[in-house]
């Protein structure tokens, strides 16, 4: 039977088994995110039990998010055990092996296969890098950023409070915010960051602006000694090519979907 865990050190030790797979989990151990998390874990039956697998339920968004990634063949059993505590509707990142367990109780709205990528070796600066036009974004820039996302990335998962992390960068052209890169999670304590909310104004695509602003933020995080990861749709060839040019490589494939209770 699963138990809820609040011991950060014990969770962190488990996630070190595969930091790229658990990049979001590690970032969510930070105090900035931890209060919105529930961690349901199974344990080994050894004399001194250790965590075997974990499911993360994140409640910091309008629609809760469930991260279902395991490292043992018994992980689908943990997923089955936790079905009773899951919300009626949630966004889910999951391994294919446990998809049928969710589908036994929930209707699925598939969002396709995705890649988890990790920075392997940071590339040199992109040609034509306009560093003078890349600035840090804070809450005063929220109107410009919201406008950019409405044009370029209308269905993204952006929480305005993430601007308080100081880890959002924007590239400006003709007095207009035309590209941005930020983070979904970041932690100095756990030396991790996952990039997110990366967007380029449709009118300015093809000029390398997205790659420039993403490279600039990645370099900053990399120079601080952080493991830098990101998620991307497996069929988004232009984005994948951009990330590979920066120095990212695919580490894992997983599925995303919205699940809605059949009851």
C-alpha cells in the first residue's frame, strides 16, 4: 500500500536514480513549489525500507497535474492503488506501461508522445546573438508576456508567479517582446531547472530569436552548475532541432494526456 511522503531527503535520494526522468520532481522539492505537492510512494519490503516508486500530484495549477514515472516493473501497481485519491480531472505525464491503469477509470484526451531532453554539452553562442536585446522579465512585464503567449503559445501552462523566480528572459525587437524563455521549475538548493514557456511571435519566426533567448537562459543556468532539462512534443521537429543545436539530447519518451473521470 502507498504512503504519503514529506521527507525531502528521502525523496531526493530516490530521484537521484534518474535525475533527467525526475527533473520536475526534484525541482518541486524546492520550498517555492513543495506546498502544492502530494507524494504517494511505495516502499521496498527490506529490513530498512527505502522508496521504490513515487507518484507526484501537483496542485499548483488550475487543473492538477499528475507525474507518473516509475523505475520498477511494479510501478503500474502503485498507479492502480492511487486511483482513489486522484482528482476527477487532471493533466498527466506518464509512461506507456501505466496508461491502461488510468484508462480503466478515466476517459483520456491524448496529447501525444513527448520527449524529456537534458543538456549534454552547451553549444557555442548562436550566430548573430543579440544579447543587448535579451533582458530579464519580471512581474512588470506580465502584460507584454501575456500578449506574446496569446499570439504564439495560447495553450501553454504559465503561472504568473513564476516570474518571481527571476528566470524568465525576453528578446525585444522594435520595442516589442518577440521571444521568451522561462522555467517550469528551478531550484538553487537542488541544482536543477526545467525550461518552459518558450515562445516566439509568429511574425518573427525563422530569425533564430527563440534559439537565442533559450540559449542565453540555458547558459546562465548551466554556468550555475544546474542540470538543465526540458519537455517537448515528439512531433515538434523545429523545436527539437533548436534544442539539439543548443546542446540538448533526448533522455526519455513519455505520454501526455488529460484524464477525466468516467463516473
